[in-house]
């Protein structure tokens, strides 16, 4: 990682914050050349908020309830701009956003299946893993992809495959897939080696 220009990450969260914690660990050990410059949460009452506060990270809580989708998405990305972020990471962020022009190609999501299988609205958390088991799949995994204006739809950047075992439960499969996610997301982020200028002040 020597000589790499650190990424300035805005991390979007909605839940337990395990992916946020993993990114913090990778940054602390030097295996990911990045700084988390803001965390944006869609909920106030989740562990991800506690993780951000404990780590001393700048935090914005922007619940979408009662807001028009485009207006709320605008506020989310304005918070990213205000923090001078040059890459946005959806880390268990359970909302569809409208990606503004200046952020196209700069928003990354991690999804717990091998997209395009088991993606789209409603496919998150254990719902994904139950569907994989119900279908009788012998492999699953995770996908890091660019975000566009559809659920789990943008260009795939990286996938990691894990086996589905005969005695798997949704919980045991979820644990195996999450272990793969912990490797896949930092690896995909590290591939953003080209210049990523600041977006601060961009309309």
C-alpha cells in the first residue's frame, strides 16, 4: 500500500455496522489506504451509529421517512460532498438512492449473493440466504458493484464464491458469506487507484 493516495470514504449505513467496523479495522492495520470522512445513517437507533461515534467519525443521521426520494437522496449526497469524500460506500444501506451525475462511478455497494442472482428489492440480510438455500444452490458468495438507480444493478467490480454446505442454515451461510465480504470490499476499494478528485463544492 506504500505510496497509495488514501481514499476519502463516505460510508452509508442502516443497521448493525459490521461492514463499517471491518473497514475501520482494515484502515487501522494499513491494509486499506483510506480514511472515513463521514458516516451517513438512515436510522438513529442502530449499532452502526454507535460504532461511528465510538470511532470519533463525523456522523449525519438522515431518515428518509416522509421525504421525497430525490430530495432525500440529494441530502445524502450533499453530506458526502460536504465531507470532501471522493468515494461512497454502501455498507448495509437498505435504500434506493438517485445517484447524481457527479457521483456516477463513485458509489460502491456490497451485496451478499452472486449477482445478478438473488438481488433486487427485498433481497437483503437473511432473506438472501434463505432464498439461496430454498433454491438448492451449491455455491453462493458476495458481489461488490457500482451503484446506479436500480437495486443491485450496477457494473460488477468483484465477486467471491463460497460453498453452500448440506447442513447450512441461513445463519451459518450468512456468516460464511460475510467473511468473504470482509475481504472482497476492501480489495475492490483498493482497486480505485486512479485520481479521484474532491467533489466538494460540486453542484
